[in-house]
C-alpha cells in the first residue's frame, strides 16, 4: 500500500512535471524568455562537443572520435561522449540557438557562442594535480587553459572591454560541470575518499576563480553546475563493488562516493553564495546535476527507461553493470545495446541522449525562475 502510494505520487509528479514543461504555447523553447543570444561553455566530457578529438593525437585516436559514439543523433562521431546530444545541446535548443561549436573547430561559426569544454579535463591544472601524485592522462586543457582560450576568443571579437561587456550582456555562461575528473583520476589512482575530500576546497576555489574571470570578461548570467551522484554510475559501481550491503543506499548507489559528490556540491554552493556577494550585478545560479540525476533514476520506469538496466552501461560488457575498465565502449568486440533510447547510462561513465534530455528538462525548470527572465 505504502509503496503504491509512493509510486503513484511519483507518477503524478512526473505527469505534472511534463505539464509544467510543456504548456500549450511555449513548449519547444522554454529558455526563449531569457533572450539569450549566445552560450559559452567551459567543462569536461559532460559538455565537450568536439574539442578533445581535435586538440591532440590522444583525442583523435580516442573512442570518442569513432562510432558507436554519436550513433543515435548524428549517425557519426562528433566528439560528444554519448550516443547523441548532450545537455548543452538541449540547452541551446531550448534557448532557440544553434548547437555550440567547439573552439578547436577553427572554421566554425561562433556568432552564437563557443564551447571550450574538453573531455577528460580537470578544474586544477595538470601540474598542481601532478604535485599531489594525481595523473591527468587525457588532456592538459584544464579550466585555466580553457579560460585562456576564452580570453583569446573575446580579444579577437571585441574592440574594448566595454564593447565585450555590451556583446556579452545577453550571453549564458556555463562554468562546468568541471572538477569531476579531478576526483575520478584521484579515486581510480587509489586515493581514498577521505584523501580526495582534502582537495575539494582547492577544486572549488579553481571553479570560483573561473566564475570571477568570466564575470570580468562581461558575463552577467552564469550557471555553475555541481557534480553527479557518482556512486550511481557503472564505472564506480564496478570499481568499488563490495559485498557490504551497508555501503549502498536505497537506489543501490555507493554512499561514500555520493557523499563525496555532495561534499563538493556543498562547498560549491557556498562559493556561489560568496560570488553573489562579490558580484551583485551578476546572476549566478547553481546547476543541480546531482538532484536532476537522482530524480531521473527514481522516476526511470515512468520516464520510459528499462528499469532493469538503469545501472548497466548500454555500450559495455562484463560484470554486474555491463562495464569493465579494461574493455570499455569503443574497444573491439564491445557490444552496444539495441535500444539506447530506453537506457540511462551510455558507456558506464556518460549518459545517453535520452537521459541528458530529461535531465535538461529538470534543470531548466529549476534554473529558469532564478534567472528572472519574465515570461
Ligand atoms: C564522420 O565524422 C568524421 C570526423 O569525426 C568525419 O571525418 C567524417 O567525414 C564524418 N562522416 C560523415 C559520413 O559525415
Ligand atoms: C601535457 O603536457 C605535458 C608537459 O608539457 C606533456 O608531456 C603531455 O604529453 C601533455 N599531455 C597530453 C595528454 O597532451
Ligand atoms: C563477494 O563474495 C563472494 C563470495 O564470497 C566473492 O567471491 C566475491 O569476490 C566478493 N566480492 C567482493 C567485491 O568482495
Ligand atoms: C550486458 O552485456 C551483455 C554482453 O556482454 C549482453 O548480452 C547483455 O544483454 C547486456 N545486458 C544489458 C542489460 O545490457
């Protein structure tokens, strides 16, 4: 009875959420009220639309540069770490803007913004991480390097600082998600969760400094996303699998890792509060990826996902979560599930297009009132 009640109210919640998301008139472009004319993105593989695969041989030869990455939407690899579109693509669609081109695509059209995000990148610089014995194996394009690229870009399109501020007053800035890899690398290089917690203040300071820098360039509307509940992802469920049932929560996610993600997110939200005090003319909004993802997992069956494989990689093989670090998506012989549309996890690390689509819907609903766009 109690379960039926919970399930039923969750169902109602989902239904009312859809109604809220799609009022009869302005459904397809809910962000249009904000009149954004461009989007600038900093971040990692959650939002890279093609930088890593262009920036170095490491990227060009990575699995992200090949099918099955991209199979659903583009029918070709674009450098997006998913089967199709990412949250930044759905944000652009909701704002009525074209998809963001990657900065590394020098021939691209940047009139509606630029994507500086690089898959595998970190919030702290590679050398700061190296000093902590944490190796960043994929790219050196950490947050600071991305900000330097952003600075050169604005230098090439603005005449003066005032001109830049004028050009950017209708821009949306996404500072993250970033920092997740700092923790991923540390944890998979055998640092304990307690050790990793000690670097959280530094990671958050790097993100805070990045927000200060973009506001310095003229940003007035900034979203700063937090980390995912990483203890729910197949890569962590596999790497930190244990027979101790007390290590798992009611969604079968690993408590300790979700606790670390919340620890980061709490620090980040405090930093955002300080940034608001320091920058009264900017609107700085927290992007709650943590709760957006948990909402999706809790409501997966009602949203059309295959309930039995919410924690299994669609593209992957081995173990209880169809994931193996030694044989990941894109490696020879790794199977891809026939229907990624009803799957949450794409490759055990990143989500499917469908999951990103639902998460973006939740996020827009959460963020929109905070931007005071006036409907
Ligand atoms: C697929 O993408 C690659 C770059 O990742 C590009 O070289 C190739 O031309 C694309 N193929 C098609 C059919 O669009
Ligand atoms: C990062 O920079 C170091 C030092 O310049 C270099 O040796 C390394 O190859 C770079 N890493 C990547 C992935 O490009
Ligand atoms: C859990 O227990 C089983 C049976 O005792 C054992 O084979 C397995 O290796 C254990 N798994 C982990 C992750 O400790
Ligand atoms: C897991 O992967 C195996 C192949 O390694 C596949 O046969 C199976 O259908 C997959 N299960 C799910 C739920 O994706």
